[in-house]
């Protein structure tokens, strides 16, 4: 028996399972009805309107109803949603024993100690028939599942089968809903044609004492009964007769209840002898017996769809299963091996092929295997049988898989069988067995013991890789090395049940009943998850997320402890593999299933944890994540700027915007909220950032005039300060008026305020101190001041006046320029273009922001059509053409022109599209498309200082080829050329511009390839691709300023990588024999770490520099590299090695060799000498790529771009027409 749930209460006399929900009803001897959730182990509700014991209880199959019958002679129908009794049926004259709903009709059958069986219509709430015939208490009455039968058991030692087909025809057929009152008053009477509503079909006699329980088989014509004669009898019936098949003997007290197993050929019975017995229906012999110490059993119930049973006893009830339903399975690569029935089957995850490959030998009462482990090298499996509760039944079998698989008729495997608690593979041809004495022995494929291993006391062993085992005892898991015969590591975890390793064997999930511990191979606990219900199992996702199941959920946990729910489950499953959005699993019927899940949430969290912000940005743009849990998670983890993109509630947006310092969003939210507290919080944040314009608005909205005046004073805004002086006077704010007068340095206003509040002496002293004699006399007269008592004037008094502001602080305080994070672009985020910053890592798909939908080009603005200009027939007198004294030869003969005497001018040839493009654009790419290589070279020379055009040859030819499209003409005629335009809608005849063939996002994609080559160590190929990208950037054509900025960033990325890769290539070729050569090699590796690279590449450069510095005993420098490396969050094994080096360096933080390297002084790297040029030292720049050089290399060709002259004056990168406006 596998106990799933147990309660403690008064004696349980009735039990009923709900067909769909995990509920069980228990009716108690004290009159209380309890509703339990057996999955969550909680009491949902209790109903206590009965007086005395309640024996009958049953759920309705479809409606939210249940029925109960008690010793108070009442049948009550309850609505569990409304949590009340909706009506009571009266009619029985003695204790009611059982109550059951009909599976189809609105009927209830009840039986009572009044020797009758009653059938009730719960819709009309009256009795429709009374079955009489028993001459003692009727202990049980039930409907047949499919037929029109009722079976009843009585203490008169008989079992009766009743045919109620007449009742069904009478009350359930169409058109007979209305019945006369006589049928109600005289139930069970004979109708006019002589047919009774219910008749006795069979009377089964055979028990020697009263029968306590009887039930139909759900599918077969069988009946089972239990009686006080301590026997369980099996009966068979047909249309004409019923007879006893056999008797099950074994109970030694009254048998109180009996049921058929819904799916197997088993019978379950319980008795007052404190036992539950399981009988084989075909052999009528006992299979299992479960006993209690002090409690008699009274009732049994089976779940209609699940393999669950419930038994009620003197002190409560228990919900249990007869056997484990967890299938034995294992996964190797893309194949699932599992045992179903007597077959070993395989399931291929990709093709979904499911077929048997081997058949096990038949055996009497062969149990289901508990564990299965597979050996791919020798094509063998180990099966473990039995449970920890029964040591004697624990055995294992070794089977070799057949070489020729016949799915139609798999061959039978005999296998090698032996006693053992657990068996796992430890080598290609060796496996470890934990025997009954809890000793570990190593056996070969012949099942022979090769050696014994002394281990700490343990009760289970698990696989832990070749030559290793995980040993379990009651309190911990130990990582045991079989060769060294010692424990390498251990972790405290109580009663671990399952062990699931990741595919790379770096992480392991240790699963107990209610907890999961995620550990690394050194048994260091990375995180733990606790569940309130049982954990069924799990599997590792390819990305390193552990996905597991409980009884009703699929959940996940990351290695850092973050967890969540993926989806709910109707029935428990056992996960075998997680691939993308698919979960492969086995259900309790051992059927393979594929469930679809949404992995976005845990992939989002994983991307955040691993700092893969490009993936986070992509998910944010697609807006796949919703819910308060994501927002709270982002806040908790310190990413409020990301959470801001999920929130629409203005109050929440305001709080998040303040948290991440985004004043723009906070200001918008505050305007919509118009809450004083919000404005005050916003003013505090704006003041910290020095944004006094927002501070001013906040103070105005909250009418905080004192702080507003002080703000104007600190920013030197005297005009607004004087306005505040007038406002305070109008508001009659005496304190504010005086303060503003002090801020303004207005002596007369201060005197005026003091006079208004009656402070004559202070007003006089103020006027006298500042030499205002007229005001002194006026005040003396106004306040009748005694000249002898006037306050004395300080002869050393100085003018108290704020200094006059030299410069009005109109702008906000200057802030330190820092690069925005990937999430802090323009709002909304989905319209923001993709950044190409090297710090931000890989690039996803092209974003939507590359378009130019929001760009309005006014190219034709201000240029009127020449034909529409003012026309004048004759020139005015102001024109001095000067043709009066023009001397022409007299012998010129002018041919007459047809149609008049006017001079004929032949039409001139129009401008080609190439000439139009040249006149409309100053971009090199447009000139190349027009075929004007000379003008394109001149533009590159002026803008970027290009003097060597040989590397551009291929790019020039490609650009020209893209500029026109050739279309075949008529036979013997040349091809026709068409010129595609990028502004074809408004191009016309004179405003056209060539179509763009080279785009920024194409270069970004090429950059990803270069990144991959760099990661793979192919520096020469990576440098070639980066050089092509760098030259291609100069030939781009873009529209927006954002794209211009990104192109400049792309140039910077290529420069940094080219400098670093060229330097690294040179460093690798240097000899390392002498100490000076080793010093130079170490210096160049140190310089490489200061190139702006991606984190993955920076980790590699730091590791190289760290190792070189450590080798030459420059421990101080090595420690610096180690700290920088750890800040980047490398892989666990790299981090562990780095910490060891750092610990060694910190013991002796000195440098044995003096390097030409100062990490605290910013520097550039000379692209020729590969030495540092520290800030403040003279340097020359390449006008194209901005590579740095020492002054002596001015005028040379740049070593990075190979086309520009170092130090040559130029106007800069021009790739957009907006740069010329």
C-alpha cells in the first residue's frame, strides 16, 4: 500500500470520490461530513446538519451535488458550491445505510433498516418507487453502471438483483414526464397491464450470516458481496439466472465492505479484523494484506478514473494506491527507453517512433520495475524491482538488448537476476550493486562479483558518472569515488528520492519528497526549491533550466534559485525531455506524450541572469511577458528599466521610473496622476540629478514657494526671484516675503515687511544701518519711537546681499556622459534601432526600427518649377546685352526655316540618370552607382583622407554593378538599362537617387560572423572580414541620425578588434627566450585587455594576460587582471581557477618585472609600435578609422584601414544627405 493521504477524525462510515476534482467526502459517526482535497492534504469544508451517524454518501457525476443519508432517517442533498443543504427527502422509518446517485437519470437509491429500498427523483424531490422484499435490515443498495439493475444486500443473508427497466420506461421515456398522483401515493403498484415498476430478477443465497456490502463489476456480469460470515463471495449472472462462482476466505472477522478494482482483475475488501485484503479475481486467492494496529475498517471506495482507493476506519480514513504508477525509464541522447507491461520499448524524440524492442519473461505476480539504467557501450540495461519498505522483494535484473530488433515479435530475454536494493553502471562493463546488507559490490556483465567496495553506511546508490557513485543515507548525499574508495564531497539533504544530471554532468538536481536541491559536481548547493505537494520528477532544458513536475503543475527553477510555474496539469506526468517549447513525458498509463509549453518566462529570466541583453530586448519588443510576477521579479533583481516596458498602470510606471532614474517617464506619469506626493518624490529625484527645470515644475505644481524661491536663488534667476517676491506679497505670506527680500537683496522691501508686521524697532535699525535717513524719520514718526531708546547702530555693519550671479544657469547641471543600457533607448522600445555596441554582445534579428517611415525629406522644398516662373516677352532696358556694335561676316547665308522666319534650335540631349545622381548627392556611394569613380575618390579623399584606393577596387565595382538593371531587348537589339531609385515616389526626372544596395543591418550580420571567427581563434580570417566591414561603412547610405551614430559605432568596433587582433598575431610570433622578450609578450597581452571587445572575447584576453603575468611573477598585475575577469562573470570552472590564482597573488602582491603598462592611466595603443600613448601625450589619428599613432608616423598609410593617410585633415564620415543640410 502506498499511502497518499491520511486523516484523523471520528469513525468514518461512508466515502465518495469526486469524478474530476481531487476531492473525497467522508461521512463520520458523529454526524459530520468532511470534504477533503487529498492532493493538497487540506480540509476544504465540513457539513454538520445530520443528527447522529452519517453512513451513506455519494457525489453526483456532473452536478455540484452530493447526497447523504443518516441515522436521523433523513436523506439530504447538498450543493457544495453554495455550501449548504438544498433539500431533505423524508420517507424512511429507520437508519439509512447507503445513498447513491444514478449515473444517468435524476435518481437516488437509498436503503434503510426499515427493510426497504427507495428510489427518489432529486429534481422533483419525491419518492418514485419503494422496493420491498428483504426481511431484515438492508445494508447496501447500488445502481448498475450501464444496465437497469439494482443490487442490494441485507442481513437476511441474501443478495437481490432488481430489474428497474419498467421504472425507466415509465419515468424516463419521452412524453411521460407528467404522472398522476396515484403513482406517487402508491409507489411500486402494478399498472393496468400487469407490469411492476421494479421486480426481483435474482436472489443470491449462499452467505451464512448477514450481508454487509454488495457491488456490481463495472464491465462484466459479476457481483461481489461481503458478509458477517467472514467471507467474500463472487457471483456471476445472466438474463435467466445467477450463481456463485467462488468464495474468498481469509478474514477472521466481519467483512464490512468490498469493491472491484476498476482496471485490474482484483477485488479489495476490508474487515473489522483491522485489515484490507487484495484478492486475485481469477484465482480467488489473497495477493496482499494491509493491517492497522487498533482500527477496524468500515468502508471502501474506488476512484472512478484514477488508481486511487479510500478506506475508512475507527480513527479516520486513508487514501492509497496498491502499487507505484511511476514508469521505469531512462533517456540516452535522442532515445527514451521505458518499460510498459512486459516490454522494453524505445521512443525516438525526433521522429516520434515508439516500438517494443524486447520482451521480458512471464512470471507469476511479476511487479513493475522501479528503476531502469542503460549502458550504451555494451547495449545492456539494469532493472531494479521492489520498494524500500520491503527489502526481501528488492531484486535487480541484467538484460542484454537484442541486436536485431523485431517490433512485431520482440524476442524474450531471460536476463540475469539477483538480490539487490539498487544497481547502477560505473564503467563500460562494470556495475555497482547495493546488497541487502547495504554493502556495495562491483559486478561484471556475467553478474559475477569482481570486488567489494567499503563505503559509508547508505541505503541507496545513484549514478554519478564513470567511476563515481552518489550514496544516500537518511540525512545526506555523498559523492563517492569508486577507484579512490573515499567520499569526495557531500551535501545535507533528507531522503533524496531521485537524481537528475544535466547533459554535461556539471549540474545535478537532487529530488526529495518536497524539495529540489540544485548542486554542482562538487556537491555545492547552488539553490533549493520547496514545494507543498509531492515532486514527481524533472529534466534539464538545453539552456540549463531544470523543469520539474508536481502533482498538478509543471514548474521550473534556475541554478540561482529563481523559479516559477509554466502550466497546470490535470493528471501527474513524468518528464523525460525538455526541448524548446515541447515537454516530452510519460503518463501513469505509460503512454508517451508531448505537451506544449511557453518557455518565454524562464528564458527571459535566464537571459537576464546570464547578461544576454539582446535576447531580453527581443522578448521585450515582442511583448510576450505579462503579469505582476515579472514586474516584481525585475524590480527585485535590479532591472526597473526593463520592467518599465511591461507596465501600463501610471502609478506603477511612476515608481519604476523613479527607481531607474528615468525622469522623462516619471514626469509623464506624474502629469497623468496629478498627485501631490508624486510631485514631491519627483522633485527629490530631479534635484539629485540636477534637473532644475523639472524641480521648478514640481515646486510649482505643489505650490512649494519657499523651495521654489531658494531654487531661483541657487540658479541665479533674479527675474523669477522678484516675481516670487510679488507673489508672496499678494499671498500675504510674511515669512516668504521677508525671505524673498533677503534673497533679492532688496532693503526697502525688508523695511516694508517689518513695518507691516509692526516691528518698528527692527525696521528703524534696518533703515539706519543701510543709511536710509528718510525712512528712519518716517518709521520714528509712525511708531512713536523714543529717540533715547532707539537701538544702537553697529559701526562695522556690512551689506548683507547675495552675490550677483555672473552667469544665469539656464541649463540643467552637467552630467557624466555614460552609454545608455540596451533598454534605455527611445520609447516605445519596439521602434528603437538595433545597437551595434561591442559591449552589448550578439545581435538578434533585424529590428523594426531600421525603417525610414518616420523620416520626412523635403528635398524639393523651395525649388519652383522653371516653367512656372514669371515670363517676360522682351528684356528690359536695364539689360546691356552689347550686341549693337557686333561685327559679323556679311557672306553668311542663313537657310529659311519652314513654318516661319524664326531661327531653328535643335533639341539638346538630356542628362543621364548618372548625371542626375551626381548633381543630387555628395555621398561617395551615389557617385559610384553613377559610375563616376573619380568624383567618388575625390569625396573619400576630402571626407576621410583616403589616398590608397587599391583595397576599394572590389567595393567600387560592386557598387557600380548595383546601380543599374539590364533587361534583354528585341532580337539583334542591345539590352535596355533601367536605373532603380530609392526615392522613386518623388524622384521625377531630376530628383532621383540610386537605390541602396549595401545596408547597415547587412554589415551588422557580417560582424556576427567576425565575432564567431574571433571566438574560434581564427584571427586572420576575422581580421579580413572586419577590414571589409570597415571599408564598407564608408560607402553606406543611411537616413536617420540614429543610423549615422550606429555606423560610427561599427567603425569603432572594427578598429578596436583590428588593432587587438593584429597585435595578438604579432605577439604570438615573438620569441619568448629571454626575459626582455617575455616582458614584451606580457606587455602586449596587457594592452590587448584594454581594447573595447565583447565580454566573451575580453574574458579570453584577460585569461591570457593573467597567465602570462603570473608566469613572470608579476603578481600585483595578475591580481588586477583576475579581479577584472571575475567581474565579467565567466564560466564556473574558469571562475574557480581565477579565484585560486587571485588568492595566490594576494599573498605576495608584488611585481618582479617592471612593465611599460599603467592600468590606472588611460591610454591608446599605437597601431605600429603596439605601445601605449598615455592621455596628454601627442598623438596622430587616422581620419577614417581613428586609430592612434605616435607623431613620427604622420603622413604614412594607416596600418588598420590601409587606405587613409595618418594625420591628414578631413571633414569626417559622410553617409547621409542630412549631414549636408
